[in-house]
């Protein structure tokens, strides 16, 4: 009591079915946000090169030099995305309401995805479209920063007093891999539904992130 040490929570043995059954609602609500967020990221990793090759280099042939050049440029754009996440990470803590910050970040990222086909085909004042792609990828970086910081913060706070913290966080990691598995299984079907255009999959990823942003407002934060 003198050192203000909180009493340890007694942890009874429990299997993961029991843990999931007794998980706080925040665990599941953040998990729903994670589902649409990580599905979008999988489509980015799978289809960005084809999308950029299609709209900026005007090639759909993976064996062509233009397609390979597009792939090299996408690698640079992923570095731009990382830079965007670093810059946004400075802004993110300034939101007084963390849910708003989380939702706004995902929305910005969703708009970034959806505008890749637009910016990738523009030529403004002699500026090559490939450089204009920096804009949407900086925006995607905002979503990436929030996805790395916010979900585990919300869940960790919600799990205070539940016990089995390590087990719960391990289970929560499933909200990263399971959405990608589902998205991968459905990717081919969705691609055919959007006319087999990989650039359209960027719009699909954008819509997915916007849905994730809406789901954020269903999360109830634990009061301090």
C-alpha cells in the first residue's frame, strides 16, 4: 500500500475458447476495425505494383520493362509511406479524443488508396504522374501510423484487471493475420468483380479502410 502497488490479479487456468468468450467488448470491436484495416493492407501489398504499372506506365505485362520499372517505383513509394507514418505519428497524439484520431487516420489512408489511380494518371504542369503518387502514399502512411499504435493501446487498457494479459494480446494478434487470410481467399473473386483491373483494387482497399474508420466509433474506451 505504501508503494501504491496494485494487487496482482489471480489468474485461473483457462483455454483460449474461454478467454475469447470472456473477452471485453473492446477486444472484439477493435478486432472488427483491424479486420477491414489489414484486409486493405493485404490488397496494397498484392496489387499496388500492378495498379501503378497499369495507370502510370500503361503496362499490364509482368514481363515487360515498364512493369519492372513500376515495381521499382512502388518500392520507393513504400518508403514514402513510411515517411508519412513518421510525420503523422507526431500529429496523432495531439488529438484530444483518441478515437477521432484513429478514425481520421484510417479515413485519410482510405482516401489515399482510392486516389492512387487518379494521381497515378495525372500530369500537372509537367510534373510526372509517378511523383504525384507521393501524395496518396503519404496519406496511407497516416493510416499505417495509427494501425501500429492505437489498437493495442485500446485493447491493453480494456484488459486491465482481466488477467491473462499475455494470452489475450497473443490472441489479438489473430486480428492481424486472420483478415489477411480472408482477404487473400477473396482477392481473386473481388478482382474479377471489378473488371480484373488491379488499379480498382486500390479503390477496394480504400473503401475497406473507410469502413474501418466508421467501425472505430463503436469502440467504448475505458475511463481512466
